[in-house]
């Protein structure tokens, strides 16, 4: 049966199917198809993922353009992330490819500005930080970053070494990265002549107006520019250099490193906000158990345990733990 030359030419010139698939579709040999292309001067369109070179004999040499593939992959995903994650999941979150790239880099641990530039955004100086922070705070982007981080962390528990990494991070995390009790300056610490210091003139004007309304004397004026987080003045006559007590809870959206493993959420109670954390003592005990069980004499974490440990083996393992981690409190 003679093939339909019109349909054959259309499929061949479109460049969507390979030459072999075009030939198979129309029931002819590949060599016959290429001879027809040469005879009639058919020209194939370039496939986005292929580089087609038409030789003088009419045959087409198809070369995969690895550089183009690499660039396309780079634009759509970050190393270590599945391609379908980058395309399908990012679109499900309503993100553009560039926003998805930014989220991937942040989830991998890059700073906001570095991730912003690696994702292909153009901005310099302080504007780069402002733009990167604005993108980071985008609801869809921040949700996708949390999704990626959770996904990365769920992959961590595959091996003993990964578990050791998790327990070590929890054991070594500094709780001060989550919440702090600190002594900060009082209003009289840094005021002129240790008089009451105001934040700005608007605050002072409001206090003056309130005093006048109540028939009271104008309030003391110790200057402007009070900063809540400054250290106490050692010679302040009001607080005796001790300042005032303050509890500070960090912005948990920005946690990095060990603190992310320690943090387990927040709970609102009738007494206020309670920071929930992983149990560091339990993590240390579990870490010691894992290391002891998986250390052979003179071995290292991750090596396959041998049967029949001797007391010396356990002593060696315990010594390794003490030398490696010391006092984790």
C-alpha cells in the first residue's frame, strides 16, 4: 500500500516524532523515508530537545543537545530534587519556575539573597535583600519552602548515619535560638540625666497631651530614641543596672541548622505561648545507644556492626562518644 505522501511529509517536516517513528507510522523503511526527503527536498523543523542537521545527501543526523537539556533542567529544578517535584508540585503551589527555583535553593540552606540571585533574579545591594525578603514572605513561596524542607527531612531517616545526624543536631542545638530570657534597658537607663527616654516625639506629645488633660505636670523628657533591646546602663539609678526582664521568642520561620531539628511547634495556653521542643536528653541517650551499637572496635559511625562485642569494644565505643561529643549540656 502506497503511503499518503501529504501526511508523510507533514509528519516528517513537523519534527515532533523521530524519523524512525514517522517511518513506522506510515509503514515504510527509514531509509526509504530519508530518500524521499532528499528527493523532494523536505526540511524537518528543529525539535526543542534535538539538534537536527540536514546533510547534503538528504539524511538527517539527530544529536541530543545535552547542553540545552542541562540548561532546561537547571531552570526547572535544583540538584537533588525530582523533576516532577519541580514542575508538577511547583505548579500545584501556584509558583512560576523562577519562584520554584528560589524556594529550592532556600530549602537547601542558601541565604535569601544568594537564592534570589541563583534563581535568576537581577537586583543588587540592599535592594537585593529587600526583594529577596519580600519573595521569601510570599505566602505561596513560604508554603512551598516548608513543604520542601519537610520532604527533605523525611528522607533523612534512611540510614543509621542519618539518624545519628538528626540526634546530634537535636543534642547540640542551642535553645536560645528558639527563645531567650534577657535583661534589657529600662526607660531611664540611657535618657539624658537618667530621665525618662521616649521612642519618638509622637510618643512624648501623646503623653504631654494626656497629662495636660488630667491637669498634671508635663512628663520628664530624657530625650528620644529609646531602643527596647539595648543593654542596661550599669549606673542607672532606677533599675540599678539590672534592667528589666524580657522573654523573646524568635521568628520560627527563619530557623536554620540544628534549631530546626530542636523546634517542634508552638502551643497557645492561657498563660501565653509555649515553645515545644524535641527532648534533648532523650536524643543524647538515643545517640549514645546508636553509636554504641554500630561502632566496632576502632570503627566509625555507619560501619556494619560485627557480632559478638567484647567489653573492650563497648569501652572503645564509649570513649569515642566522649571524645567526639564531650559534654553536650
